[in-house]
C-alpha cells in the first residue's frame, strides 16, 4: 500500500510540476509588534502555482530591532516566523494589460519572539501560532522577475503566562523569481 501511495505521489508531482510555475521570493519586512518597537528584517520563500490564479507558498522571516543601543538599558527584540499560505491573484483585465497583478494571501505557521538584555540574559516566548493576511501589487517585469509590495496584518498566539501580544501591520518589499513551469508566454515580455 505504501508503494502505491509513493507511485501516485511521484506521478502527481511529475505531472503537476510540468504545468506549475515554481518561484522563489526574497523580501524586506517592516513589522509592527504591538506595544514594542517595530522590527525590520528579511524573508525568503518558495512556492508554486496550483492554478492560474492560486499559488501555494512557504515563507520564513527573521526580523529584529534594538532599543537604547549602547546603554545599560539596551533591549534587542527578535521576531521570527515560518508559515505556509495560499495566495489568490484575481484576474483583473485592466491591470493585466500593464502586467500588474493584485495578490492576496492568507498564511498560518509558527513564530517565536525573543528579547535580549544588555547583561546577556535572554527572555522569549514561543513557539506560537502565527497568522497573517497580506494584500499587494506585483509587477511582472519579465517572465522571470516580478517585484512586489505587500501590506498586511499579522498576529501571533502564544501559550504562555507572560502578557505578550505580538500583532500589527506588516509592509514588505520583495522580488519574485520564477524558476520554471508554465507561464503566459503569449504576452511576449
């Protein structure tokens, strides 16, 4: 029975990969963390097209900031997450003729939040459940390169006795590289 599942899985992957567009993302983030200072950092992701309008993606991010740098009261915040999500790109002909696409994503995953003090002590919460919603615009510069900007809201839920609520808006600037797979080559750009 296991061999049958393996054969079906390999068949499905080989058939779907010949049609799906695979891509990698790199982005810079500005993330609000609730009552604490916002953090900045980067994220990387990988995904593939399930249909022409729906993508599946995996993304991981690490962001940090330092308060009162160089003082005895120095605090360093680090917020990281790994999430899976579904991205929907509705067909809007008015935007498509300019190779601009409106994308919306819902993600869920795991996150951690750590605070480092100047005396070397660390305090953190996590892992916790990470959720987010993003919307933004993507411009298909070429068949391979597509810069984008996303705006969204995120919230992390921690099972902890500490009164920590990491949530807020998130702004991301990124670039998507399409590696291979079926794209709309009739456009000629």
